[in-house]
């Protein structure tokens, strides 16, 4: 193998190693499952909960990905600037989840189950202001149905 070719392979190998190290480091920083977002008290059909908020696009993109556990009454509330059709998937999400799509007035208009690591999209049938992700089956286990309401303190939404 000539010298020029050898340097080319070595350069590619160094580039590959640097890319892996940088990506691994950034994943550790941005995807640390032990880091939690701000928490907010909400009321889901009469059930008081303390839920994690996802208000920024970064928080919403990350969602509950890379987490290994989620407590029975833990979840994440996604808050959008205005009512719109929203879409969720489960890429890199290890925990089976249920999602409730919620109008600005707090009315649940749709509930769906989502499978871990699935690339299937779950799209709201109506424009919504909020989406609430809980452990799969939580809504059914607590007899929460479409049409029920979620109360979110206005001061916490900002």
C-alpha cells in the first residue's frame, strides 16, 4: 500500500473515532435521563399529579426518550404555543406510553397507546394545545376517557 493511501485510511479512521467520541459525549449531555424538566401540578379527571413540562422545542424533541423507568403517576406534559395538529413517535423511547391530546380548554379529545422504539406516527385528529404522555395503560387504569378534562394552572404554562 502506498504512503498516500495509508495516510488516507489513517485520516478516515481518526475522523471516525473523533465523530464517535463527540457523538457519545453529546448524547450523554443532552440525553441524560436523570435530568428532569420543570414540574407542574395538574389535575386529570379529578386525579392530582405532579408532571414534568416540555415547553421548548428541545424539551419536546427529547421528550421521554432514553429513559428506562417512569413512575406510575409520572409523565410529561407538552405545551404548544397555539392549538395545532401535532405528531408524536417513539424513536429511541424505551418505555411504552399512552398519550392524551388535549384542547386549550383542557378537554381530552384523543387517547392512544404507543409502542417503544416504534416509528409509527400518532397524529392528533384535532388541533390541540397540549399532549400528555403517561405510562401505557395509565388512562385506562384510572378510568380517564376522551371528553374528560385536564386542569393546568395558567401561571405554570408560561
